[in-house]
C-alpha cells in the first residue's frame, strides 16, 4: 500500500518494514528513525517540517498517489485537501472522545483516570474528532507521572497503527464508529495557570497535579519569594497540626511539608524556575527554613 505519512519518523520506518511503500513522508522532527527514513526508506520523498498548508507540500503529497494518508504524532492540523487525497487515519494517545487535544498525558494523570489507552481514528480537519476505528486500553500504574504514561503508550500506539494500516491494505478496513460528543473532554497544553499549585486543594489532588506536570513543564509554587517547580511530592499525615493550608515546615527528619486542605504533602524533588538546576529534598527544606526566618 502506498502511504503519505506525516509525523515521527519511527512509525514510517516500521510501516515500511511491514511492506508498505512510503510514497511521501513529512517528519515533524529529526527523531529516531529520521536518517533511515530519508536515506533508505523514502529517499528523495522525505521532508522535515514542511508547511502542510503550502501548495508545494500538497502537490508533492498528491503526486505520490497515496492509497492512505497516515498521521502519527504530527503536530499541526492537516488541511482538508491533503486529507481528501485518500482515506486518512491517525492514532491519538487517549481513549477518545476523552482527552481530545495536545496533551492527553497531563490530563489523564490529573483526572486520576485508572485506565488510559490509544485510539485509531479517521482524520478530520478538527483535532481528534474523526470516527473511531479501534482502541486499546492500558491500566495506569500507581504513581505514574505524565512522562511514564507517554512512554507506556508508545508501543501500543505503534502496534495499533500498524494493525489498522494492515487492515486497509488487506481490504478490510475497520468499521468507523462516530464519537459520542456527550463524552468528549478537552486536553489542551496546560497553561501557566493550570500548572500553579493551589494549597487549598486536597493533598491527593496536589500530588496528581505534580505527577501530571512531571518531569516537564512541572507544577510550580512559591516558597517565600522564590518560585520553584515541584516534580515529586508525596501525601502525608505526618505534619504539624498548627499549620494552615499553604504553610510549610520542616520535620525532624529534614523533609519539608506543606499543609493542604485535608493533610499535607512532602516536598521531595524539584527544579528552579527555569528548570535548569535540580532541587533535592534538602534544598527544598532549606528554602522553607529560609522563608520562615526572612
């Protein structure tokens, strides 16, 4: 089957290994598989981050005469004229229609979902709205952060993509099922406001927010006059009861704790505001001590 491919190179390399011809490839970045894609899999047919709205990109994709348009982690909307070249499919790392958008990993962890997954769907001009072709579920591990979830979904996402493309090549494409709009939720990239920790929340919610944002961009708070990014915290019932929500102390074991609405959280790991310098639990405790004596 002749494919016009858009996304991370490794998926195109694996589809070629399955016997499909990569007739045109647009890579979103020079990630693993990039060298092989442009030199062996699709030499002379591969571009790096082309403008998909440009006439030239459309013409090259059209001239490839694809039987199928495939997207795997392409980072912008594909215009209708490219999607109209052939049946178009992609895989999204959530169980659509839940968590439509650019960062389902953050919102899956933040919502406390027990089950995540991947969805193969027909591509539409809007993000993640096309009919569902197939899904696979994955149980979210206790304590996972967003990075761990993303890595855990990579393999099933690639496997599902290959199975769906193979089904098209075999002449038995999956039957499309329209998404239930009443179940749809949004998963945009978190804003700076989304990443701010609210100490009036429950300790469980604060811990989820930190895990959802870890390791990057991180959830942030202020200790005294210093902005810090927290990348690992832990709920605890061991804290001075005199603390009010948002107040911090350092326990006798040297661990800083901050009172939440219904308990407290231990500050275990973080970085400075720019994400350049790592902060250990000792560093965080020292900041708490300094803020209380300032």
